[in-house]
C-alpha cells in the first residue's frame, strides 16, 4: 500500500535526501549512504586516491563518507577547499614546471598544517614556521604532531583528543581535496596547475606514506590533464573511476525511501531485488509503480522512466524525485502520479541543459548556441529523426550549426565537426548507440572515450540523451515520449 505523504519541501528532503552531500545532516547522510566497490577502493590504506567522475555522480558524497569514517575510526583527517589553497596556484603558463610542483608541495603542506591546528586545537600557527616545509617532507609529520601535542590539553572534544593521540603515536593523516577544479577553463594555465598539484601529491605521499590524499576531479578535467602532460601516466594507477549501473542508482533512491520509513531492508537485500520488485515494493510507497503516460514508456514499471532520464548520476535521480514531489504537492496528491512525474520533465530537462552550459562554458564559451542548435526542425516527421544521428548526418548538422555560431574553444583548439562530436560525447550531451539483434547497446565517454575519435570510425550512431530533449522541444511532450526507448 502506498504511504500517505504531504510532499512539502521539508518532508521531500527528509524522504529523498539532499541532492548535494555537503548540505545533508551527517546522521541522515550516514543512514542512507549507498556503499559500493567505489567506496571500498577509496577508503583504504593506499597513499593517493584520485576520484574521477562527472559532476553530480557522487564524488563529494564518497569523500564525505570516507572522512566521517576516519573520524569514527579515530584517524586524523582534514578537508581542503579551494579557498584553503587559493594562493598556491601558478599565474604563468610558461616557466620551470618543477618549480611549480615545489610551490604546490609547500603550499599544500602549509595549508594542511594550518587546517589541522585550526580544526583540532582552535588555534593558529606562526606563518614563519610554515616556510620550508616542502624542502624536507619527512619533517612534516613531526612538525604537525608537535604543534598538536603542545595544544592537546586545550582540545575539548574527546574524539578529537583520541584522534590527536593516535596520530602522535604513528597514525596516518588523510587529506580530502574537493572542488579543486572550481573555475576550470581548460586553459593551458589551468592544466599546468592541476598537473603540478597531482605531481606534488605523488611526491609528498611517496616521501611520507603516513600522508594520504583523496582528491575528487571531474572526468573532463582529468582527461585534458592526462592527454596534455606525459608525467600524469604515473598518476593513472591511483585513479578510482566513478561509474554507476542503472540498478545501483535505483538502489540508491530505494535505500533513501526505506530508511525514511524505517523498513528493515539491508543494502544487500535491496541490491538482490529485481528492478521490477524495487518498483512494486519500495518505490510504490511514494510513486505509482507503473507509468500511465504515452509512448514507449506506457504501462512500463516506473523505474524504466527514472533510469532512462538519470544520466547514470545519483543526483539526477534525486532531482527527478524532488521535481515530481513538488508537482504532487501542488496538486494535493498523497502519492506521486504519472502525471506529476510527466509534468516535471520540462523543468528537469531545462535544469540539466543549463547544468552543462554552466559547467562547460569556460571550455567552449558559445556552448549554448551549440546545444540549442539541436532544436528539432519542423520537417522531422518523428522524434527519433531529431535525436538520433549517423556520424555523417551529425557532421552535416554540426557544419550547419557552426555556420551560424562563432564557436571557438578557449584553449585555441581548432573547431571541426568531428572535434565537436568528441566534445558533445565528453560532456554526455550525446551517447554512442548501436542497434543489434541483441538490443540497443549504449556507450558513454567514461566507458570508451575513443569512440568519438577524430581520426577513426567505430560504427556507432549518436543519440541526444533523453534528459535534454524536453528543453529542446518544450511544446511537444507526447512526441518526445513516443521517441524515447525505455532503459531496462
């Protein structure tokens, strides 16, 4: 039986959780957090972990849970934000790269020491004592330990006291760095700074393995750094790739629902359930278990609709549920109906399109003209004609768009139709698609980035992701529904 819910904003957030981990209450966050092998690969004793994935895929959530685990296990850990290392970046793209690495080493160690003493002893370090830390990394651990032990009597929190004593007697320090690519513009200077940071981290942890780094980086940023700097081949073994299956993302939202209602499902039980059972037993508490709209989705289990639109990102699933819940609240419904969900598609789609415009405008300033150039023409007889392209047809489409738009990459890279295909594939505006007797096979950039190579053809067609279609065709909802193949 469905629950009777008042879908006001406060209840909706308690039910489905916040869409960003930073703003979620720690206890609720730990209650619904979904553990997987990505978390296991992040939360271990290796000195460097580089968490790579698209925006909204859950990088910050994993870093936050690993940090909270450190506190639970009485390990010393600190979180660095861009503001903590604002003055470290080099400001000239040319010059000795080794000097830039040394600058990052000294800046990172100074920022870590400052943060540790601020957070655990509520005190400041004399800036003069921070100079020269990078000259001998081995002296960093004794320096921080002495700074803390001098102040240990002033540490009020009992857990903090245990953490400090554990570190002073040989424990590690874990450093979490998030949002380091904030303001990224794909310029040569940006690439050099991120590359220097990664080299500095590797040097520090190589010299002192008690200093361990966990860093989040967007897929496109890592890709540009990796292909621009030959030294980053030494970082590759430290990468933890963020990938979610549709089933895992469905389990993410199911776990939030079950923990809200106090149901006694374990995560293992949720994962073992067939998706149709998750729809009927768990999602049905808050939303109609089958979609009652039109098109390919008609009478399909509701999970088909949700996973088709989610872009393999947990945040998308949360935003879908939030948007549909707002519509249900406005209509006075005690359960989300298919009509509530369907009426939220246009706003959801517009927000996702705006996301990629905001995120990648620094790389391609006129990206809005590029993506809006895919607005379907009136001559297209059906939705699939507008959103599915063979490579030659997509090249022709992009030539037309380029003729009417001043497209130029910020890096100075030459704009070509095949280069734009690669860019659209990288930002996941399009996905690679191949139809076969076994069904539709889809590939994403993080699964195989070479499918959009400028010099090779692999036989895939290109499909605009369903998440963006309502933004491109807002006045023809039913036509879009007819053209979207459900994700199983």
